[in-house]
């Protein structure tokens, strides 16, 4: 297994099969929510609290060339409408290797102890030209 570290992002390269939805569709009621955006398939591998900070680990995979990811903002919404935003994610642009799955670890900031599941998680990708990568029904492990 090859390991790479990119500033605040831990990336682990590994190969494996993928089953994802059509572009722009988010999965619902799954243990690991999945979605596709801008030719990249994403899956939530882990969503947990680390102290006061919410850490999310995603896997990203593309079969198209020249794809980049750079999440700059996040917004999480609970089922009762509470919103938690992080306007300044510290992530450099990441070139995705063709046909290789990578893991991206994100620190999305604090969440109250009462939040155990989020109805929607939106990650704004600088390279997706204003379109958010959206995950539905994301658990927050404590």
C-alpha cells in the first residue's frame, strides 16, 4: 500500500472495485453514503468526532483523466433544519490518479454532542464550478 501525505489531507492509494450512482445522485439510507460529482465517485468511509472536531474520511475514484478535488467549504444540515457551516476548509488541490481509489481526510469543525446523524452534507469543490458534492444521511460516530 502506497502512502502519501498532502498537508492536512491524509491520502491512501488503493485499488478496488467500485459501485456508484449516476452523476449527481446521492445514495440514501446506506452505511457509507455515496455520490458522484464532476466525474468523480465519492463515498463516506468514516464520519466521527475527534475531541470537539468532526472528521470525515472520503474515498474518491475516477475513470476520467485530469480530475482534481479541492473542498473549500462545508455545510451540514440536520433533519430538523439546524445548519453547521465551515467556510474555510484547509485543503490544497488534489490531482486524482486515474483508476486508483484515494482517501481524503477532512476536519469539518465542531458539532454539538446532540448531533448523531446529518440529513445532508454538502462539500463545495473549487474545481466543480459552483456545484456541491452532496451526501445524504451521514452518521456521526462518537
